[in-house]
């Protein structure tokens, strides 16, 4: 009898811890952050900026230190853990970091701050981006994934408040345009990410337990696929396939679907779990993030390498290569020099003709 009671106590404890984990993930409320901020390394920043001009970067927020890390998009290796340095003043639970509209800033969604903040490529805080003017929980509350739309607007997932279960749309200045996906459209309940494809947007509902499909105007099309039970980031894979980082449930792992929504496989190394972010590397392996760090796994369910440990890592977004200001200056100077040569040749010809 004592053994049975002990078993029930252990089981109850496990259930309670699991429930608390789900609640924490849903709300974004974590334990205490680090009391001492990491010190950025200028050499790492120089490497990251150089990579941003060449190959681009993978941007991954982490909510242990409230910063954004930069990784190599080819190898998945860490380049700069402090691409946006620790900023506990403005960030609480940063979830998703994407390149801004002009390619000159980074937009970061924060689950607790209820909005999108803007940072320079040098890592400095620029200001509040959306909603323009500051937080407004009647518009955004408990936000998670964000994306730029094909119409050059910002799409933001909303999980709580009076405008819950929507995808909200803002213009390139952070001004509210309205709800892109109407409240609870198609049964959407607690969206965690929005992912654009050529002809639709995929949105994962962590309470509706589906990946929902919406057309390019935000109207509901169909349920792309069921997902048990906590789909977080959605990303592209080779051949048009779709990857979903599923945090928990009977299908916990990196789920892969065909473009039509048929399940291809679930990749779940025993030592990882709690999947949040996902990105397919050029070698065919998968970079994923969770509450303990950033990891490379393969499609056989093996952990290949942990890229960084000890941080609560979030979504993985590709920031494409940009043309640097010095490079732009060199191009302009080259064109100017060619112009001077042409003018000189024209004048020389005129002088000879005279």
C-alpha cells in the first residue's frame, strides 16, 4: 500500500510540474532572469556584422538573459551570443527576432511586454515599434511569433486579452491596420506562430491543436494538419515541406509535413524535448531550440551537437544578407569615377576636333 501511495505522490508531482511548464510556456512567465548581464565581445560583433553582409545570420532570442543571439545559417554555429545585448529594461520574454522592413533594424516580439520592439544592427535599442505609441493590451496581449507579409506589413500572433486568437496587422511604421485573421477564425485558439507561403499562411493553435491555413487576405481555408498538442515555430523545409516545433504532447518533437499537410515524420532525440524553434540547415540536419539551449539534430532522431547550453532559447529566424554602408559607398565612388573618365574622354575628343 505504501508503495502504491508513493507512486501516486510521484505521479501527482510529475503532472503538476508538467502543468506548470505548459502554463509558463503559454503565458511566457518564467523564473528569475540572470542577475548579472553577459559582457558583449566586440570581436564577436565584428564577425556577426561581416556574416550579415555575406551569408546572413540566424537570429535567436533567449529569455534567460533577455538578448538576441546570432548563429551561422550554414553550420548553425554560434557567432555572437550578444548580437542584441541583454536588455532587461525593455525585454522580458523575447520570442521572435526578424529583419525589419528596410533591412536596417531588427524587430523583436516580447510575450510579456505585449508588443514589438525595434533595435539597430549595432544592438542599440531604437524604441517601441508596434503598436505605435506603446503597449495596448486591447490590441496585443501575450504575443509570440511575428512575420512580414507579402504586402509589406507586420503580422503578429495574439494569445490573450480581448483581442485573443487573432493575427493582427500593422503597417511599416507600426500603425494598426486591423485584424488580418479574425478572432477565432477557423477555430483558431491561442496562436503561437504565423508562417507565410506562396499561396497561404500557416498558423499553429496551441489550444485548438491544429495548424490552420489562411489565404493571402487572412480568410480561413482549411486545417492544414492536427498537432498534438503545442505547435510553436513553423518553418520551411526542402522540397516545399513544412517543419513544426511541437513543444509537448504525444507528437512532441520536430514534426515534418508535406506541402499538403501529410505527416512525414517526427524527430525527437531523448535528451532534447520542449521544442520551440526550428530551422533546416543546408546539410539536411535541423537546428532547434528549447529551454536548455540550441541544438542540431538529424532526421533519425539523434542529437548531433548542442550549439549553446544554459539559455532559454526561442524562435530561429533567418536574417538575409544586407549590403553594407561602406560597400554602398564604394559602389557609388566607382560609378562616380567612371563618370569622370567618360566626361574626360568627351572633352578630349572635343579638343582634338577643335
